[in-house]
C-alpha cells in the first residue's frame, strides 16, 4: 500500500476537497475552503519524494525528472480517485491532490437550475462553464455529461487534462481521452474528434487560439460543444474569447458567439450557512436575441443589465444568486459579501464587522 494513502484517506474522511504536500510543511487539507494542517511533522525533501514516487509510473518519473510538471489521475480502491498536480519549487517538490467523488452527482443534487438542462437539449452550439480554479467546473460538467449519457443516444467524446470523473456508457457511448496520454493537446484532440462521428464534445479547457478556433468549427458544423475557461463572469468570458483571437479574426469570433453560443455558466464556491460545506453559486447568461445583438455591436459591457432583468428566461447576475442564497440561508453571508461585486447589497447581512469598510469618526 502506498504510504501517501494514509494522508489521502484522512483528507477524504474529514470531507476535505484537496490535500497539499510540500517540503518544509506538514500535510495540509483544504476543508470548506480553508487550509488546515494535519498533525504530522514537516515533510522533508527525501520523505516527500519517496511518498510521491510510489504512485508514479516509470514514464511519469522520467517526465518529472526532465523538469516537467505532471497532471494525472491516481485511483486506488483503498482511497478512491484523485486528480494530482506534481511540481517543483524553490526548496523541493510539491503535490496538490484533488479528491474526486466516488459517484457523479446529478444536476439536481448539485442544485443546478432548469436552464442548464435546457442548454443540453441543443443539437449544436457551444455552452461554456467558467470560474477560477477549484470552483467546481469539472463537477458541473461531469453532471451535464452524465445527464446526456443517461437521456440521449449520443456519441460523446471528452478531452480532459487529466480525466477526473469516469463515465460508464449508458444510453450514450462515452469516449474519454486524456491530453498527454491519448492526444497531444486539446486542439489535436478536437481535430481527431471531428473525424470520430461525435454528437457532443467536451473540451476540458479552451486555453489557446487554436483550441478556441477548433471548438468554434465543431460548434458550427453541427456538434454540441461543452467547454471551460478560467474566467469569473459572462462578460469576461466573452471578452477573453474575442481577445484571444488574432486581430483579423476578432469580428468573426463575435459573429460566432452571437450565432452559436448557447449560454455561459460562471461559478463560485461559497461556504454554506452552517459552515460545513460549500455550494456552487452561478451567474447565468442565455444567448437571447438581445444578448446576441449586444455581442455583434460590441456592446458586451451592457450585458450585466440584461442578466439582471432576464430572470424569466433563466438569467442571473452572480450578485443576484449570492443575495438569494443569503436570504434563503443557504450560504454564509460573510463569505457571500467577500465574493460579491456590489458589496453594499450585502452589508446588512454581514456578522463580522471587520469585513465592513471602516468609518473614520475622527474630528477634524
């Protein structure tokens, strides 16, 4: 049994989302958003190298020794499945291990609104799930693929780095491919996928112009594409895609988004009211004719006001979602305040006065 399993089991048993191992520090567990140390000695360089070495394949060891970071999945019957990032830093190596749930949560279990399922009824186009690292994008996408797998007879191809949730084909055929193992890059995987008769293509990250262009081609040619970006709002997502393209293709990118984008789901994980879990709060943009017009006319900056008034079609700003969560006592008001854009809306609910702006009462 790899000795690292003891830390992974402890982290999972305590409900941690991540386990961090670094030279000069005891193992750390991310619990409800905060890093908590495990009662253990500081890890030495030799000890940590030995712990990690036990779970690497010979090929992975060779790649890591050559200076490359590693992203891979570790699956063990004793502790379950983890997504691993292994890296080198100033005083030795480090590892971050993300716990993957043993079963794929349904969209209902995640509390995703009905508009998400509606996005999945589209025969073609692109749906984007965005958010900072560690905000649950992979889980949301896994639940979406799971719904398609159980309700549609599709050929679903996923391109991931690495593969996190493993899907067992049900009504659909689900083919999962890992970047670096099965394909060289997301762009190469997309190029290959288009020759494999797909109905749905999941792109783990739209990280460069080539991948974005290939995803656009797939969406334009009759496929439903699900993709992710590390952006924190609908407006920033649209700006990122347009800005990523060469100058001569920016207008084409805007036209593509206006015509083929189905929606944008931007996520943040916020501590629940009881402080024992975290809940995904969503900003949702639906590409209505009015939104499409704003995109075409380079008025993306006006989209937030459309989201604010578009509740009847499933749209909402992040602040609206946070405020509703606070009022319904689903999420912690202090945490919501920290995540909010317009913080004035949340000041009356905050319990920790240190978070609020300090008023200078000094007499001048």
